[in-house]
C-alpha cells in the first residue's frame, strides 16, 4: 500500500462541524456535548423528536452551537436531508458519527427470533451506517479532510455474546449488526486510503457498562417494525440487568459517558482507527478467537455477558433449555 497521507489529523476542532446520529440520547448526546465543548458546531440527529429537542436545548443552554435535525437513519432520503441541513446551517461537515443504534429485543434462540427484530436491527444498525457513509463521505472527500466514526460494540465486533443479560440465549441480531459495522468500517478505511484522501475512518468500541437507552430499545419500537410474534418472556430492563449482574457476583459500576466521548475526541486528534479504552480481560476473546481460527478449533471462546464461558451452566430463562 502506498504511504499514508500525513497530517490527516484534525487537532484543532474549534469551529468545525460535527454530525451525530442517535444524538438525542446516551453516547450520541455525550459526544455532541463534548464536540460542543471543543468549540465545534454540532448537529444532533435522531428519530425521537422530544428527546432530540431536549438534548439540543441542553447544549444551547450551555452556550454551545447546536441544532437538532429529526432523522430516521433507516431512510436514505432522511439522511440525505440531514446532510443538506447540516451544510445549509453550518456550511461544512468535518466529523460524522454514525452512532444511532437499536439494542437486542429478541428472545429465545435465533431461529425463534421475530423477523421484524432482524429487519429493525439490520435497518438501523447496518443500513443506517451505510446511509451515513453514502450521504456524507462525498461531502468530506470534497473538502479533502474529515472523520467518520462508526459506533461498534465488543458484542459482535469481537465475537457475539452467546448468553444474555437475562440468562437465556442472547439476541443474535445485535452482534451480527455490530460485526457488520466493524467489517464495513474496515472497508471504508481501505477505500479511503486508496484514494489518497485525508478523510479518515474510525470504529468506536464504547466499552464498560453504560447507562443508556440501548438496554430498553423496545420502548421506542417503530410501528414499521412492529413485532409479529407474541412475546413469551418479559422485555429486558436495565434494572433487571443490573439485578442479574449483581446476583452473579458482578460489581455494577457505570462508566461515565464522558469517557466514551473522550475516546472519540482523542481518537480523532490521534488519528486512531480503533477508538477503544485501555485493554480489559474482555479483550481476550479477540486472541482466543484468532487462535481458534488459526488452529481450526471449535469456537469455544464465546462468553456470556459476565465473561463466563457460555457453554457452561444450562439455564432456561429467555429460551427453552
Ligand atoms: N450502551 C452500551 O453499552 C453500548 C455498548 C456498545 C455499543 N453501543 C452502541 O452505541 C450507540 C449508541 O447507543 P446508546 O447506548 O447511547 O443507546 P441509546 O438508546 O441511548 O441511543 C441510541 C439513539 O439512537 C436513536 N435511534 C434509534 N433508531 C434510530 C433511527 N432509525 N434513526 C435515528 N436515530 C435512531 C435512538 O432514538 C437513541 O437516541 C449504538 O450504536 C449502540 O449499539 C452501546
């Protein structure tokens, strides 16, 4: 591969423009605030009008330059409109965070998952990122610089969590979509490199235990993806997840969302593809997976949400034994 174009790093964020999808809540909102505090102009995009207004107002109340644009990332024309509104409002785009996401709502084994769950997860978590790339990368390329940050997850980005927070089989939808996010961000990185541009691709692994809406995505399930199967088990709540962790002997401590936002800003400045915190024991799944592939061994590296081997301890919650 030819030499990398140097001086790609955007160290001075002052006055630059950031667009964050899923910006009404959790990680997206934290990134938006951090960008604003760096002196950037911020476009928060989200499908939830009320939380989006509230998040945008909170930034404005802090004296930050922010605008909210109602956007559905599953709809390409909506993402195109977002790009147009960002340009109309601020005249440029420098950083795009494809962060909107929906969590695992499926129950049971994967062959029992509702097809509507698959469609919803794929449309938001995968197509949503593809839409962001298609709408924004040409704008960044035209400027000759910029950063695309795609939010991934160790759950899928490394390997799927096999057993879920509620004890039964974990959703297969969510990790599949996050594996796709990693793969397409790697492709994006390579394609950008081939063009010789200074536009950069990054993949964000938020890490830690985060107090966000993703645990209860079912609360905002769009009509278009309405469930077609009767649920057998109660919907997951963060409260129940915490209780389960604690009963499993885990100490529950939420990682501040500001820490995730720091990873992003530091990663942009350092031009870091892998936006990750310091190594943790959970990273070991990467080396054990690589070892399994290289040795053509069984994929016995899969763990449950507490990091224990998924094949141990038969449980019946959330699915038949
Ligand atoms: N919370 C975690 O532990 C964790 C860990 C790893 C990765 N992530 C990822 O981080 C990202 C942000 O999630 P979060 O944890 O902040 O959860 P969150 O639910 O608080 O935020 C996700 C946001 O995306 C928005 N959204 C959903 N569908 C959308 C659509 N069609 N169009 C536009 N916006 C839409 C939601 O309304 C919400 O505001 C997601 O991609 C998630 O998969 C989260």
